[in-house]
C-alpha cells in the first residue's frame, strides 16, 4: 500500500464513486473554503480504506484544452502528495471517519507549480485547524 517514505498517493486515496461525490457536493454536511485559485470542498464520512480521499476538478470553462486541465490537475495532486502529512495527525484522532476532499480550480490562467503548492499547503493547514 504505502511506501515507507509516506509521500505516495495510492489508488485507495482517490475519491471515486458517484455516491461519495454526490454526498460531497450535494449533501448538506459539506463545507468549503478557498484560497484563489483553489477551492476545497470537504466532509467527514464513515471510515473507508484511507483516512483522506481526494478528488481534483478543473472545469472545462477554465481551460478548453485537456492538456492544460491535466497539467493543473497534476500540479494539485503533486502538491497534495507532498503536503498530505498536514492532515494525517488530525485524521489519526478520528479513526472511524474518512475525510472526503475535493480540490476545485477556479482560475482560467496557468500558475507555476510552486505557487500551486503554496496555496494547497495553506488550505491544508487551515483545514487541519478546523477539524
């Protein structure tokens, strides 16, 4: 599953399945916060395989070309992978719950990877304080 370094993003950590996504976006228990150009939507659900499950969404209205959408998704996933340890301590205190987390891109301009990483880090810090 996870390698010894802890900096992996395995399949179990991906948020998939219509029910869980609908719970996250249409359910009443979800909350959100943003730090432009990123917005996160999150909610706590019954425990599944991983303590945190993520989804990255880049709307087609932001970037018409799939190459640019995929680049942004790759940047966000990489930034999360390197900084997910910020949530691990909080989620260890909640052994019977999983955090469903969606990153939604809101800008129609590309950003460099360091700026994306800084925004993801800031959002994860704020989220860990709220949990």
